[in-house]
C-alpha cells in the first residue's frame, strides 16, 4: 500500500500517564495544578488535545479520585487557551497475581478491579470531550500484572460513554484489539465518527516496527480517524511515521521522558519538537475547534 500522508493533523499530548515515572523526572506533573499547567503549556505549544490521568499529589502514584479529575478539568477549562480534553478511563482494570507457583490469592496492594460504572464515574462527573477505551486485555512488562478489559466490560463502558455523549478514543495495543474494535462498532456500542489510538512498542503488545504499524493501519476501516505513537526513543520518529501513514500524532511524558540524550523534556518541548517534525514534512496543525468539528465533539462544563 502506498503512503498517503496526512497533511492536516492534530497533536495529542499525553501529559502524565499512570506509569512509575514520577521519580524519574522533575517535569512529570503530580498535583492537579501541575497536571493542568503542563497541559495548558502543551496546548500553547500546539497540542489540540490533552490526554490526562491524575496522580496522588504527595506520592505521585496513579489515582482514580474523582475530585482530582474535577480539579484538573476545571483548571484546564478556565485557561486562556482552548484545548480538547481527553480523560483516561483505563484505570480500575489492574490485576496482579501472586507468584507463578501461587497465583492466588491476588496481590491486594497492586490489584485494582472495579465495575464499569465506577471506572467511568469521573467521566460522568467531568464530561470531557473524549475518554479512552482500552480495547483488550494485555500482559504488560511486569511479571504478574495484567491490564484487564474483557469484551463484556468494554461493551458496558462503551455504552456508558455513548449515554454521556463523550467520544470514545479506542486504545489499540495489538492487532486483536483492532478486531474487537470493529466488532464493537458493528454492534453499535461505539458510534461514528470512530477514533483510534494505535499504541505501539509497549511490552507485550504490538512492536513498533513499521511493518506492524502498516499492517494495523491497512486494517483500519475507511472513514475512521486514528493517531499512533511509540514509547521511549522512538516517540519522535513515530510523529513522522504516523503522519506518513495518514494518521495524527501523540507525544508526551506518559510515553517518553527525554528530549535528547541526557536532556529531560517537558510536555511543551515534546509538542514543539513533534510540531516541527510534521510541519517541516508539509503538514498543517489542526486547532481544537477543527478537531471538535471533525470528531463531532461538544465542549461542556462538569456535571
């Protein structure tokens, strides 16, 4: 398949994530004020969308506290720059087994498993324009941790998203996840316009080689919208790869901490670098209003 570069694209900044990066860089934001400020800076640097998790302000550990999400949301919406708000709904599906010889009982400290309504509670309160839907269960790099998203759970969460009139961004970590996404769309759980995020290079999902990327891109139905990213040192090359493959771009401290060798990045710097890469290749950056029109989004106040 010949390349069809995307000449009009948007950049998403994944601001902080839920990984254990809080002590590896002073630029990883923890408190709602820090997360919102970093998101606002990313928007000023050219990001049309900001993707936000929240963390415990003291420890930096990932959190599902609705009050933290609400503060982040209100701070971003009160800013002097417009940006599309994308909140994670990936928390609450963490399953950590015991040892390989004694997998049960589960590790109570690491396991965080709740129902669909609880996983979506902050979305119902904050009413972001977009929320993520991790479209499958996957082994991550940790020995006994499983990111758990059963088809039943995804159907329930997808229906809640539709009822709230929030656009689902389907997170695709492997080829089977794309297959399931097509099924959810076929069943009417997820409506048009469909938005995918191809999450590449995350152990043990889809590797970030270009053959795998294009195999996934070539299986995306016509009319669907997608972004793609990779983690670590391949984050910035993937800005170019995503644009060349016809998609949009994601960068941010959730995926990579470094601007250059030995130089820790800020979110704004990563957005600026990605913007330079794709605009030098002939792309034009879309603003948040254009993204809302393309994806049929509505900016609303919290409930």
